[in-house]
C-alpha cells in the first residue's frame, strides 16, 4: 500500500488532498500545528478505511520531522512527501518597505528550510519506494511580481529552486513544484482579507490536478494546477 506524508493537513488543500488519497487507498501521516483540528481531519480520513497517523507539531522542529518520517516507516515506507505547510510572513501582506524582517525569516524557515529538512529526513525511504515522489507547494507569487507578495513570493521562489535542483540530484524520484492557483483558503483570506473570494475554487476542486500528476507520473518540473485542470 502507498504511504504519504502531508504537512499542513488539518484544513484547506492539505485536508482535501488527504481525503482524496485515502479514497484511493493510501495510508497517511498527517501534520499540522493545531491538535484538535488535525484530529478531526484524521477521523474523517479514517472513514475511508485507511491507516492514519496524525502528529501535531511544527515542521521547523527537527525532532518533529524525524517523527513524521518514522511514522511513515512504521506504516511500511514512504512513497509521497507533500510539503504543503506554509506561512505568509506578514498578515495581512504589506509592501517590502514595511515588511517585518522577523516575518520574512519565519516564512523562509517554514516554507524553505523546514521543507528541505523534511526532504533530507525522508530521502532514504523515498529512494526505496517504487515511485518516490516529492511535491512542493508553490505559488504564482514565486514567478510573478505582485505588490505586497514579495516576502511570501521570495520564499516560494526559493522552494521552487530547491525542488528543481533536487530533481536533478535525485533522478530516480519525481519532484514537482505545483502552483495550485488562487483558492478559498484561510491562508489567502489572511493575505488579502479585503478581497472577495467569490469565483475562487475550493481546494477540493484543485485536488484533481495533483491526482493527474500522480496518475501520469509526469516528469519532474514546475506545474500550474489551472493548466492541468484544463487538460481534462
């Protein structure tokens, strides 16, 4: 049976992806910072009859990252790592001339350093998997200069580059940086609370793009979920 680790899995895209994979027969290790919310998601995932290990904690904690990978090993291995946990760095977003440096450091620590740390911890299991895969959650802000999105975008651009280099260094794996596009999530509401979210898709509507990548074993690279969805 396939096993996945999903960080930031208590709500939003992480939760939607966990439910979709469980319906397909995956066993899961789920991370989030809020224990009660994470456990509710884990209970919902278990209704599909899959084994689920819910480990609340902070991905910036090296010991917690080790625990996540150990939990995957206890389920039989690791086939998919989804680095989904992200922070904005400033809430709501502000221009660079007012961006708190402490917030930028935190965004880099969570979105980049912790993501690489979890990859490093997970590589021995991923290399043993028949189809080891890493998904790094990117953003349009990583590639386009949007006002007030500089700090967050810089962290996601760095994550994109790490994913691209990892793909070169680990040719036996699939490594995808995926821009999910705008979604109705708490993260986006925090970034731009004044914006009307009508018209933005729900995370559940974006998940088929990720399933398309998994089903097709697409080459390593950077992908946009809206374009993948248009291919259906």
